């Protein structure tokens, strides 16, 4: 018999804190539905006090999800906790996750609180959260760099106050796997009441060991792991859900525990998160990278043909690589379109919304022979982004010649009012960006421009990500189209619209995101 290992997914919270990875409410619901379909145990849906939009998104996820626990993050103060409780209230099963930093550097330089005040705040916070729900998680932020005796005192107080899950974050990704395993082991041995709670690991990947640290924690008795799809997250990211789940499943003989994750949805979840955030998955990424199950070298191919186990330790189909993907085309009807989108977690509010989406699908099907799930996801995301944007692309013309600089004429509506500008640039994309920047009157610096083909083939949609920075705030914009210059214009506009919107608060640093 193996122990259950709880999978706590924080793609929608820690993943979204990654600069430029912000998602719309509809996108969060789509990801949450996918996580639920995968049978993730706990979905951390956001940080409700960050902004009214974050609050609404957590509330919407709490209303949409039925089978997973929905969790809201709160700092150790009453306002945060009450707001988180209100946001997760519609959930069938809700959790409040309270955190406060316990390392000397964080207490002194960030919180400016002496250790005894931190201990008192942690206790009061857990009690307040328990006033709202029985399901309370406590995290000592930067536990990896905290003094052990003090950490033990804080955790003992949190357990006495009613926390049922104690999560140990390696916030800055500093700890090495053997150390992290020892830390979990020592805390489980030393903290009074340790046997009454679930121990959890939350590891960041700054030194590339987030998954190794999480697995070391599991070996030392942790029975919850906090992770994200594709390892999305701050800086180098969080521990990757797919790697942890498949490591534990493939090496059940070693870990003696297992998750309840339906692994055949893993690839679809990875693609969904990558399409929504614009963060591409590297081809050699374990489990979900395009090459993860490809056998290039002749000797490997020969071995795999004779006996798969010679070089493969997992089956590609077990993580959803060759899951049946329905292909739609220009002859597909409204019903087939709506059914497939429903299966992908997209619900339409009314017939009008469905008809609009179907019209966009038909436009795409005129340009592209086969429409895959990824195309549908991109189509829906495009519409989500455009809905509330102040600046919207109306039309554009671009010219290139061997004789002179490329020229672009772009027409955009700004709060419904039409504005056109012409600009030249080093290339067509540069010219388009200059024209849009001129219309928007929004100074920013371009930090990243990337183009990815959403699917294979020369008629594939190009998916463009643009990262802009202004006054320390970083945003990512995404756009998709079969024409990559149009996709670039949409991505740039999406980023500018984000820069013009109200910033949200980062839960840990307090900065604007
Ligand atoms: O990395 C971290 O410390 C966190 C906490 C809020 C759990 O994300
Ligand atoms: Zn984190």
C-alpha cells in the first residue's frame, strides 16, 4: 500500500507572479478546470487582496471547481485573511493559506519585525483563518534560510493555533536536496504536534533543484508538494508538477507513495498554460518537451523497436502525447466546435458569445486547413484579451522593399475613438511597434520578442510574445495569427493595454506586478 501524496498546484498564484504571466479571469477558469480534470487535490487560485480583479478571479474559480480544494493566499494580517475567506467562500472545499517570513534577513529587512512579533502574528493569523475554515495551511516564508530553533517555535505555535498543513518554502531556491530532506526530517522530529499535520514542500528553481528538493522532502515524509504546470513561477520558476507526479509514479518502488493525478491530461495542461502565458516549453524539458519521448539516435531507435523498455522508462501515451485530438476544419459545424471547446473547459455565457467565437473560427479555417486544440485555445485567448482592452487593432498595412525602410500604417481604436499613424522601422515588426507606441503615447522598453508556431506546417498560426518594461513594471503581451506581423501587432497592443491598466500587488515583495 502506498501513501497518498497531495498535489497542491499554484500555477494560478505563484505561477502568475512570474513577470508577465498574468492571466484573465476566463483564462484562470480554463486552467482551473483542466487542473480539476487532472484530479489535482488543491488549487491555489490567487492572492485575493492583491486587487479587485484577483479577488474576482479566486471567487470565480471557487464557484467553477467542484472536485478540488480551492485555496486563497493571505499574509499574516486580518484584512488579507478575511478577504481570502470571502473569495474562497463559494468553494465546495476551501482552504486559506497564511504565510509570514521567518528568516533573519526577511524579518529584519522586509518585515522590520523582531522575531517575537513574527511569532505572535503567525499565531494570530492562523487563529483568524481557523475562524473561517477548518482547512488552514501555514508557511514560514524563506524557511530554507531560517534559524532552526526559531522555525520550530513558530511551527509549534502554528500547529497549536490550528494549522492542518505546514508548508516549508525554499523561497529563494537556495537549499540543496540533502539539506532540504534533512530540514523536513528534523522538523518532523522536533516540532511538537508534527504527527498531527501534513508536511508540505514548496521549492523554487533558482539553482535548478526545485524538483530534486521536493522529492527529497517526500522521501523525508512530506505528503504534500506545491508545484506548477511547466514549472512556471517567479524567476527560475517553481517545482514542475509533471516531473514530480511522473517521478513518484514511475518510481513508486522508491517513494512508497502516489498521487491521484490523471496523467494522460498532462500534455494538454502543459500546452494550455504555455498558450495562455506565452511561456514556451523548451523542447528538451522532461515529460512535456517536444523531444521528451523522441528517439533521435539510431542506436536508441533500434533498441526501442526491439523492446521499448531498453530506453523508455515511461509511455508517451500515459502523459497524453498521443491522446486522440479531434481536428476541426472549415466544414465543421457550430455544434462540433462548441462541443470541443466545452471539452477544453471553455463555456460560453450565451448564444451571442458562441456565435462570435464560431465566426472567428470560420475566418481561421479559411486560412488554415486543420484546426487543432492549440489553435482553439489561442483563438479563445485572443478574444479574452481583446474584450476589455482600451486599445484595439482596427487595421494595418505594411510594406517592405529592397530600396528603403519598411513602412507601417496602423489604425487603432482608443476607448472607441479611431486613430491612425504611419511609421518606418528596421523591419516590418519594428515599424508596426513604433506606430502603435506613437498612438498609445506610452513609453516603454522592449525586453523580449519571440515567435512560436502553435502547431506544425507552414499555415500554422504564429504565436508572438512581447515583453515590455516601464518604471520597473514588466508585462507580457500575446497575439496569435497566421500572419506573424499581425500577431506581433496584437501582442504589442496586448502588452501596452496591460501597462495602461492598474497594477496588482505582489504578495511577497509588495511591488507592482
Ligand atoms: O515561495 C514562497 O515562499 C511562497 C510563499 C507565499 C508560500 O510562495
Ligand atoms: Zn513561492
